[in-house]
């Protein structure tokens, strides 16, 4: 079944939904989020590299030394390693507590997520 639409006032009507029409893409939040995550993953290395170089350049020019950018990048590198090695594995543990229940964060029931 063809649907007649008028895309621009004053233009002739165009038929949409004819067998010659082709699917252009998929719409909705899930395909959009997937496409966005793919773009981020494809360009993440270059964003991180440019960020590190910008930090080194800005701090090096501002403080006129090599030590300042190295110290800042060493701190950031240490924080990254701690986040990846310590915090990320802790995500597999879930605790059931809330401020409304009056229980302390350590007083809830905790279990390890599987999978």
C-alpha cells in the first residue's frame, strides 16, 4: 500500500511505500546506542592519545618543566590501573541496602553476580 505525502508545500505529492523503496536503516534507541558505542570504540585510542598529549603539552608549557607533566600523567596512570584492577572486579558484587531502610552500606546482604 502506497502512502502519499507532501514533503514540501507547493511540491507534487510523492508516493512512499512502493516496492521500489529500500530500507535505509533501523531506528530507535537501541540501534542508536549500539552505533554510538561502535564509534566510540573505534576512536577511543586516538581520543586517549590526544588527551595525554594535550595534558603533557599544557602542563609542560605552563610550568616550564618536564617533571610536572610526568607527575600528573603518573598519577593518572596509577588511578587508571587501580580502577581497572581493583574497582572493576568489585562491580560483580551487589549489595541490597538503601538509606531509607536505615541500614549502613556494609550492613546489607551482598552476593556475587554470576556471568
